[in-house]
């Protein structure tokens, strides 16, 4: 199968964040960047689908400045066949603008399946994948926690509040990937060597107008320091008393 | 003055809590834009129109009812097309949905169809002339951003529980509209698996009892279930270590790559407090931690920590909570 996976470069989610002097962004100094978590699951899902079917092509896309070439190379070291950078100076937080640029490029790609992360770590928005599907007129499963492709047909599971939905869909299709579908592999040394020779094409993006911008970024208020009230079952009466009188939840 | 359109989410023929929250947020947005009307699209299975009056109680001026048998199975392409068509016909300032499983799917579709900008998971907003500024937790809740959105209409999905549904009674005018059928290939629902009955959803529960690997075995989640039962209105959550091992379904996972929750009370049992777990629950009002390792990072965020063996402490707590709640 011919599968496209769109990946975003985002800071490592374990980082401690500081706000940049502008007050409208995080301070990127010293942060490690990687493929965004859910898109990483999507790359793995694509590789597994093509490995199982014993063929096909996995192509990874990233929109952004030249620093997106690093996660694209990483995806190729995991096993993707080639990569495309859609060049922009910055990556807007406007998901529809990004979706338009990706859709314009993916339209003529002849893909059976186009995968995205459920949401990117930085935007935490969950817009781009489903919007691309709608722009291309393709069926879309948003936030699939299970995915299988067989005989030209897809089945997936989606978590709902207190329930889950099992769905079927024809190909070509778009799926945005939740955790649970696949955990990304680590690139092997052989994979890393091979990725250096794989094609990475770079071309300008056809970004739509940017209508969403960050006006301010703040760190959430710190929680007061934690407190240990006691040890073992002997501490239970004190806990219950605090839940009743202080926290007032009982 | 500008009108705002809200989407009334339903499941199983009933309005969901986020439907009223979307109407409340739309009311707030219409008032802030100079006092326009709130219109609501109530799209659901045949008979759903009977729920229109309930929406009036929360401030809807007009309820547009679109009934279709396909909507019983979340015909997402047709729902999005129906909502987008209504939005086009009404010339609204904004379309408001809940940031729920349905809204996460429909919001981006509607925005793409309208070529409108979208802001997701919005916890608050202000209107300043031609732009709307929204509060949106980004970086898995680690950074709170204020986003400025220009253009009209805009699509906004609101964070569940951020806008408390407030009654503002109106006798809503009800109009029937046609459902727009899907124009291309579609996703078909083959089955809906209902989760554990009688427990609130994690996103809505005032109390959450969560278990981690410290519970040692799948069967021991019974301790967590029993404590949740003792509280009466509690949901049960889990860490990724536990969902990875298949002790609990992925839908129970709390954290950066799971659900993000802010209950009144969060009880963490046998959970170390990894940063990815904290990302999903650190905004809870009160946090209780039970862990045998007094150095566990969960104690840094716990208002009340007890050091010790969960197998001993949790049953004692369950008994004490039952005792305290006698008569409830
Ligand atoms: C990209 C990424 C995303 C992730 N997303 C998530 C996420 O969404 N949610 C999430 O939870 N994790 C997530 N993780 C995993 C996270 O890093 C931790 O591995 C996980 O939260 C640990 O789960 P745990 O606390 O149950 O297990 P552990 O870390 O193994 O902790 C078990 C705890 O139980 C205690 N314990 C042991 N025995 C007892 C006993 N008898 N009584 C009481 N306490 C006992 C131990 O002291 C220990 O603190 C993510 C990781 C990555 C890399
Ligand atoms: N700049 C980008 N380049 C490539 N893919 C992207 C980009 N931004 C977002 N995506 C994809 O869209 C998903 C959802 O992003 P978002 O809508 O921002 O939450 C991500 O997990 C990626 O798969």
C-alpha cells in the first residue's frame, strides 16, 4: 500500500518549559525536539501495515523550516522510504492553514492511506488530520485506538466517553492515530545508515492565510508543595477528616 | 451584534452535558459580541426534536432540528455537512461545539468546510472587535496559551466542564431543517461497545480513583473499584503502565497521551507520578496519593499523601468512606 504519514517536530514532552522573552512562545533554548508523540505512533502503524502486506511505500511529510528535516530523517531511519519537506519560515498554530498546505500536496499523491497523529503535543489541538480528510473528500477516522487494513478495507476502534465505537471504512482514507495502535520502534544502526541515502525532497508550502496566532503563553500556576500526612492504615482516619473538613469532598 | 450557532450533541437519543455547555458558551459569546441570538442545531435520530425545549432553558433562541436515522450511528460526514450548511445559511459569528469525541471529529470538518479558523479545547474567551481571544491549554496542559483568532465565522470547541451549563430560560423557536447527506465515501459504525455501567465518564466525574502498577495485578483493581463505589459518584482511571499491560482499557488512561481530567478529588493508588501522568491530572482540585515509596514524585503534588502498602490502606479507606457517607 502507498501510505503517507504527516509528522510534526515538537519538543520532547518531558522537558521543563520556560516562556520566551516575547511572552508569546516557549523558550526553545536547550530543548530536545523529536517527532510528535502521536505522529510517531502513526509512523509505526504505517510501517507495520506495509510490513504485513509485504510491500508498498511509506512517505513522510513535514511542514516547516529546515529543522523538520531531522524528524523526517528519523522517520526514514525507522523505515519510511522517502520524505517530503513543505518549506515555511515558521509553523503557524492555525491548523486549517497547515491542513490546506498538506492537502494541496497530498491530493495528487495517489495514497491508499494517510495517517496523522491524534493531536500534536505543542498545539494539543487535533485539527490538521481530520481537516485534511474533509478538504480531500476522504473518509476519516478521528483518534483511532485500533486500526487494521485488510482486503482494501479498514476497520478501527475509537474511544468515546464511557464507550467505544467500532467502524469500517473504504480506502483511500485518512486516520488520525491515538495511542494503542502501535508503539514506535527505535531506529536501528542499519536503519540510521540507510536513512542517509533515502530521498528527502524539499519544496515551498502553499500555506493558507494564517488567522490563528499566539498572543500570550503562560505557565500554569504551581501546585502548593505536597504533604505526607502519615503511614499505613493508621493514617486513614486523619485523611478522612481532612477530606471532610479541609477539602470538603466527603 | 452577531448570532452564534451551537451544536447540541446527543447519544442514544439523549442530549449530552456538553450540549448544554456549548449552548452556555454560545450565549456568552453572543452576549460579548453585542447581544445576538443563540441558534442551536439539534441533529439526531428521528424523535430527537422532542429535546428542543430543554435547550431553550439554557438560552437557545432558535433550535433547528435535523432528524435522520443515520444520525443514530454518528454519521459524521452528514452531521458535519448539515452543521456547515446551517452555519452558511445563518451567517454566524461563531460555531460552538464541545471538545468531546464527537466535537473533536466534527469541529475540524466544519472548519474545513467553511474555510473558517478553529480553536480547540477552549476554556475561556474574550471578544475584542473583529477578533476573539481564547484560552487554550497547550503542550499537554504544561503551557496555557491565549490565541487570537481573526475572521468570521470561527469554529470553537469548548473544554468539557469549563463552561458550567447555566439556565437562562427562553421559549426557543423550533424549526425543522433537512439533513445534508454525505457527498462521498463514509465511515460506518458496526458496533458501539458500552463501557462499565453506572460510572460517570472520566471527563465529568467529580471524583476519580486511579490505579497504577503498584497494584501489582489486574485483579487488585477491585480495591480501586470498591473505593470508587464507596464514594458513589467516582470514575476509575489508570496509568499507561496499567493500560499497556491490559489491566484496563486504553480509554481509562489518564495523562499526556490519555485523558486530561480536573476532578474535585483525585486519588492516586500505587502511581509513581511520572511527568506524563501528572500532565493529565495535576489540575485536579485535591490530590490524594497512596504509595509505598515516600520518595515517589506523586507526593510532590499530593495535598494528602499516605506512605504504605495499597493492599492494606485502600480497604481501610474504603471502609472509612462508607462509614462517613452512611445515610447518603
Ligand atoms: C510519550 C510518553 C507518553 C506517556 N503517556 C502517559 C500517559 O498518558 N499516562 C501515564 O500514566 N503514563 C504515560 N507515560 C508513561 C509514564 O512515563 C510512566 O511510565 C507511567 O505513568 C508509570 O505508571 P505507574 O505509576 O503505574 O508505574 P510505576 O512508575 O512503575 O510506579 C508504580 C508505583 O507503585 C508504587 N508501589 C509499588 N508497590 C506498591 C504497593 N504495594 N502499595 C503502594 N504503592 C506501591 C511504587 O512505589 C511506584 O511508585 C508516557 C510515557 C511516554 C514516554
Ligand atoms: N507542520 C506539520 N507538518 C506535518 N504534519 C503536521 C504538522 N502539524 C500537524 N501535523 C500532523 O497533524 C497532527 C495533528 O496536529 P494538530 O492538529 O496541530 O494537533 C499531528 O500529529 C501531525 O500528524
